[in-house]
C-alpha cells in the first residue's frame, strides 16, 4: 500500500459515542479496520474507493476528523504511542491496537491485505519511538497510576466496579488481599477474574452478583474501591450512601468514570461526589500528571516530532530509516518543533 492511499476517520470526545450498529456498519464484510477504545473510535481504510464506500455505509463519518496519507500515518503512530491519550504515553493502547488488528486480519479481505504492510511498519515505528523517546517516562498506564494512588494494601478487600477495557487494564495492577468484581453482566466479571488470576494465580477474586444490592454490599465491605464505569447520578447516590455508612471510614475511591466528557450529567455527578472522603477522580489524576516535570513534557514533544518525521520518511519510501537525497528535505519543512 502506498501511504497516499491511507485514510482515517477519528471519532473522539462526544462524537466517540458510535453505536454498536454504526461500528458494525463501518466494518461490514471486513471493508474497514475499526479500532474502538473507551476514549475514541478510529476507522482505517486503504484507497479512495474504500473511503467513499465507508461514507455511504456510515454517513456520520463525514463529521469525523479525517486524515489521509502521511498525516494519517502520523496520527496512527501518535495513537499507538499513547500520545493521543489523556494519559500521555500510556502503554495499554498499543496492545489494544495490536489485538484489534489481529481480529481484523484473521478474516482475510482486500482491505487487510492492502493495509498489512503499513500496519507492520506502524508496529515497528511504535516500538522504536517508545524505546527512543518515551522509555524514561516511567510507567504510564492507568493501572500503574491507580496502584500509585491506592498506595499500601488496604486491610479490607478492594472492589472493582466494571469489566470493560479500562477495568481490564487496571485490574491486574491492583494489589489487594481480595479483589471483589462487580459488573452489570456477571459473565464479563468472570472473564475479568480469569484474566487477573492468569497473571496473579494466588490472588483471591470474588465475583459479585449483578444486582444493585450485591454491589452496595461490596461497597460496605470494601477497604478501597476503583470505579471503571461512567458516572451515573442515580446509582452513585446509593454508592456514596453505602460508602459513608461503613463502620470504618478509612479507605480510598478512585473514580475513573467521573469527569470524562464535560456534559451536564457529568457536572451533576461531580457535585454529587464533592466532599466524599478518600475520593480521587479521573480529572484529579490528569491534574496530577500535568504537574509532572519539564523532562516529561520535553520527551512528549520529541516523541510527537518523531512520529511526524517517521510519517514523512514512510511517504518517501518503505524503509523509515533509510537516507534520502537533499531534494527530499523539503518534505520536512511542514514538521513543527
């Protein structure tokens, strides 16, 4: 695939809420590579004809942020390096992208064949940028940050609410004597328990029933709580009441679903949680990370520039490290500092 044929549609923020039907329509008969995460949806196609066919299947794509050619490759590289994430330099996203590609390419199609060489280049360049530009950032994952916020192991069990992608990335990092898992669907909670015990065979995991009563009982029992679901004013009121009614008032809550989208509903939930003892929200986590050293910011800037440079080099030839003639230097004029 020539890099000029690469097209990307990026749905983030409020526009990321594509329905399951829309995502399915985007990838109909493996005609597009769809990468869906908790923060965004990215749709990748090769060729102008595939781009136009996608717009017919998914009219909302016309409102998405669109990239093509070297600009599209640079975005994908920043995305895979965690530079488009709120937690800059996060490591989990690369694994999610690789798993998404594995699933897409498992059913051979014209699109998977056309994209294959570009994706392999993407994986190679991601590893190189992370190794050369981001390795000194330290552990940059939601799980590592949650473990840091929780600190020492609590006397009681830790309750994890949710079993989606975010919960899957956080759960293995939680150090606790017993992990309580609650989700609206118990099957997903059992899958998460299996994932945790696959990595930590000795860790006790208990899956709670998928009722509000069972979840609130977990709140009453827990020493710490980690929430990996969106804010819900109705359920949150009951959760807060159960937390306040515990016999022991020590403990911490890390709410990763609070303050993520800036809607009126989120604002009301923020007010509801105000003053709850031991609370750290996702907003507070990002504020903490923004206060880190100048070195981290410099590394992120350098990593972004490296992504742009590699995209230009890929557009000039298949080998991203091969030297080019002086006449190609003009291609780099558009890369900012």
